[in-house]
C-alpha cells in the first residue's frame, strides 16, 4: 500500500459530506460509502449496487466515536467487544437510535456498526464530519457479486457508470472476507447470534463475553450476505475434496472441458489455476481476487479444492458454499455432456 494521501482523503470526505458515493478500502473488503445520515445518499448506494431496498447497511465509525449516538440500550457486551476488537473486522447489530434513517436499517429496529482498522478507512472516518459522522457502506460490488479486495476490482465494476465519485486506493484488503457479524440486539431472549462468520471467530467472541454466539434461527434479521447464493462469479463454481478433484480434473480434460482451478495442494495443470496459501488467513486474503481472476478465464467451471472443515476455516467455507450455491450439478453435467460449453 502507498502512504496516506491526505489530499485524496480530504477530497473524499468532502464528497461524502456533499452526498456523493466514495469507495474506500477496509481490512476486510472495499466498501461503497455514503453519509449514513443522508437518506438520498444512502439510496444512491442501493441504486448503484442494484441492491433491494430492504437490506440494511453497516455504519462505519471512527475509533472512539460515541456508540450511543447510533445505538440505543447498548449492552455491556457490546462495549466489551468494541474494546476487544475495534478497530477491526467485527460488526455488531444493536437496537438503533431514533435518528438513524430507515434507509440504513432497511426498516428494521436495529443498526449494524463497525469501526474498521484499515488506515485509509480510519483517516477517512476522521476527516468526514470531523470524525463525528457515520459512513454507511456495503461491500463495493454489484448485488450478489464477489466482494472487491483491490481498488481495481471496484473500478472494474463501477468505473464506467459514473455513480461513484471517488475510489480511494489502499492496496489489497488484508483479511479478504467480510467482517464477522454478531447480533446483540436480542441478547435477553436469544443471546448473541453469529449472523456471518469471519476472521474473528465465535470462540474469540466467547472469550470476551463468556457466551458462545448461537447460530441464526429463522427469526434472525435478514442479512444479504447470508442469502444462500451470494459472492458468486459468473462462471459456475464447484467445491470438491482433493481426491475427488483429481478424478474430476482428469475426466473434464478428457471431455475437452476448460477448468479454472483454485487449490492449495499439488494438483495437475488445468486450463487456468491459482494456488492459494494453505492457511485460513492466507486463503481468505487471496480468495476473492482468485475467484475474479478465474472468472475471467473463459472456463466451463471454477473448481475449488475444498478447504478443511473446522473453526478457523468457517468464514472461508461459508463464502465458498455461497459462491457454489447456484451451480449444483455442474460437474456432473459437464462430465456427461449435458451442458453447453
Ligand atoms: O466487512 C464488511 O462488513 C464490509 C466492509 C465494507 O465493512 N461490508 C459488508 O457490507 O460486507 P455488506 O452490506 O456487503 O454486508 C453487510 C451485511 C449484510 O448482510 C447486511 O444485511 C447485514 O450486514 N446487516 C447490516 N445491518 C444489519 C442489521 N441492522 N441487521 C441485520 N443485518 C444487518
Ligand atoms: Mg456485500
């Protein structure tokens, strides 16, 4: 990453204050930001992304911003988690304060808050409204598509349409998958609920608040990143374990099919391939750029070597499962010649 460009950051803060959209780096993925207290600006995010209006967006805060401006009835657990993990890749869902526009909350009685740790994000949040504002920002991708981890990904998706005033470049997002989301808005009745797994694990949260977050039930608030089909490239995606993958690669090669491979152990060469680090953090860091790169190879399928199951791999497995969701049967179809190449 290059050094902080304060002039660009100040220009971006002024653009946000005037109601425009600014894309900015965070340690998880790039966000598409707007002034959270300006309903028209928030509406412009939905329009640019092609996202349904009833999906709430996360409000990003500067370090040490007063939580009680944004949230009401804040439990001690929220302060403890903020102390432990902010700035960082944790989003907390809390009861919203009265002054939060409906557009931010998607009409729900809660608000998602997060203080990101990327230095450019922090500098932007400090420059915007003198550090007292909130920047509403979903990931800076079109609805349902893979989240961006490079400024170039954002330019590729929004550069042409004029909806985004500025893209701040902060290099590659270090974490690479979206923040962990924990819902603390119904603690008394439901306990803490893990709405989206991420770099900060349920166990790490439990170590701070003495309660392991529950899995969401059917009544949990809707989270767009928790739709079954999400984070999906245009090319179909299938996940297989290493042994099965070898056979599939050989079978598809025999059929003249083009395979783009995302793997982390030694595997035979294919039409295109990208090898990722065999650690949860390394894999997560590289995953979205790899999905985008393999999506651009004109392959019939993106085959992903299934990562191990287990705690630290939960976030990566969650995102891969969603990326593959719409592609059930693709490998069988290609092997049996039932799918047009
Ligand atoms: O890492 C991240 O969280 C990134 C960066 C830019 O901060 N942002 C991100 O935003 O992933 P987005 O909108 O793509 O995903 C945020 C998720 C969505 O699934 C949304 O529905 C959920 O957070 N969310 C936001 N506010 C919520 C609320 N009040 N209740 C339930 N879910 C909420
Ligand atoms: Mg998103």
